[in-house]
């Protein structure tokens, strides 16, 4: 499978190229250029197939000619010491828990695969440097996934005041390959600096720069794997329509779910579960998209006014707008409903959800009540309830334990350097560290 730009006026590139130089020259984003049919593989995978087994089966099929089954098994084993959990709640409802990774959010899955895959691609030689801007746990996830990966330096930019949950023994200053830098500025300054770094082609070329943010399709494509995983776990029990309900902010998960469908997963549709930040719903219903200022909600990782995957989804829609409108069902859930849904899930199934998962659950309930007959919905649980232990505990009236590895995420650390938001200052630090 090759990858093309959403703006489509450059010729398709290999996965290697799309991962290692993550932005096409025309300013678009990479998306799969064709669909590989994975249906033959669904026949012999079933509820006993482990996640690394599934990944080592479907990844080489998708990336034929670039990833052989032996390399794929190595990538899967080295990326995933955590797995998605599928829990069947009843005849109509299951939950796909994606918060068992090191930072308790689904983003660990894409980041872990990207890191292991990059190391595999660089086995024959060459070096790369990833740039990530973050205010939160994405930095911890990146630091953990990339630590010790041969040939790669992971630069993580934090705005003023942040930098948490990192292990200093992995830093470049201690002989490792993780380089956290504090930017004397805001998160927007960090993002602007990254943009400047990529736009300066000689600069990007000098360091083999690529991104570990979701603009890198090497983070997005592996998110399709856990949708396939849910399907093979359930396939024997499915008798009717099959849906996923996806708590959405930047719409990466929805985009990846649609890729899984394009690769042959039999699914009837996806609920795009949004909080009060629902401007994207208009677009999904076929109207024009106009971004709005985000408002604060209890599901804060979904407080996005202008989703970064808009361009990827738009290119998907452009191919078959009518089909897409029958595949994606937007729902918007306010904070009050979110907390009530969290309580109901706990009472009815003993299911603990964080506020993001609860938005997905509430949206799934709406689909269930409008007569689904023998259908089945999988709620995608994107975040660990332990990360919002106080709110979840107060809502369900019970203490929620926080496991030690999640407590560690809150610990502030001193980055390797603090610099002004300027490219020359960034270059001075990275040139001295690799
Ligand atoms: C990032 C995040 C989301 C939003 O996912 P998108 O792929 O951006 O739509 C939802 N829930 C949690 C817990 C998140 O961290």
C-alpha cells in the first residue's frame, strides 16, 4: 500500500517515506492511496488471537513489500507489552478498553507502533529525529515508546511550566535518546516552532526530522488494528448490524475506524460521539464545516474546535459522500448526560468509564433505544477512569484507585534545556545532543 497526500498533487510514496518525512511537499497530510482487502485474514483469526498476533498478520498484508512477517512480529512484540481489552457487556453492547498502556490513553497504541516501526525501518542504517509538541501525557507516552530505540532521537517540546512523567535516566544528558526541551512560551509557540522546523527543508534534512504527533500517518494507521481486534473477538457472536461508538475530538480514531472498514471489516457504521464541541457534526451531516472556538467540558481531551484530521476525513468523504453519510452518525452529549451515563454504566454493568468513554457510552445508548433489534455496538473506552479518579469517584460514589504508574505521570521533571521559541535556539540544543 502506498500513501498519497490529501491534496493529491504529488505522487504516492512508500510507508517508509510517509513515516520518516511525514509531511508531503504540497502541505497536505498522508493518507492510504488504496485499500488492501484483509478479509481472507479474518477467517482464521478468532477470539484466541492475541493482539501482537493480529498486528503481525495484518501489518505485513497492508505494507506488502515493506514489512515482512518476521519484521512485523518483531515490531509487534517490541511495541505491545499491553493489549486492548474487549469486554462483552450483554447481547447488544461491548466495550473496547484502550487505556491499558503506559499513560492510560489509547494514544499509547499508535505511538508504540510508530516507535517500533521506525526502529525497524532504520535497521539498515540511517538516523531520524522525532519532534513532538505536548502539554500533557503524549510526551510521557513518546518518551517511553522511543527510549532506547536505535538510530532515533525523540525531541519533546513543552510550553512554560510543563514537563511531567519522564524518566531522566533516558535523557540525552544521561546518554539516552530522549530530549525534552522547555520552550519559553505557550503551546502555540511550540507548535509554531515545529512548523518552522519542517518548513525549513535544509534544517529538516540535516536532522532527519519527522513528527510523532498525529500528522504522522505511522501513528494513525496502527489505530485501525484495534478495531479489527474487536471485530475478530466478537465475530462468532454477531448476528445483526455492527457499530462502534467513538468518543471524538481530533477524529483520529474515527478516521482509523473508517480505514478498518475500507480494509474489509464488516461494520454498519460509526457513532461520532462528541461533547459540547460538536461543530464537526454539521459537516458529518453534509453541511459546510465551520470551526468554532472550543468550550471547556469534563471530557477535556475532546475539547477541539478545529479537528486536525478534518483534511483526512474530507478526502475520505470526497470519494463517496453519500456512502459516508450513511456510515457516520454524529451525536453530541453534554456534561450532565456524560456524568449520568458514567453512573448508569457503573450500576448496570459494573463498568468504570472516564468522562471520554462515558460520552461514547451515552451516544451508544441513544442508538440502542432507536431500535437496533439484533445489532451490537462496541463503545470505545479511550481513557483510564483512574486518570480522572476524583471526578469518577464522586460521580459513582466510590473510591477509584490510581495505580502507581499513573501517579508517576504527575511528577514534574526538569527538562534538558529551556530555550526561546526560535529555530536557531532549537538547533543549538539538538546539534549538541545527537
Ligand atoms: C485524544 C483523546 C480523545 C480524542 O481522540 P481523537 O482521535 O482525537 O478523536 C478521546 N479520549 C481521550 C481519553 C483522549 O486522550
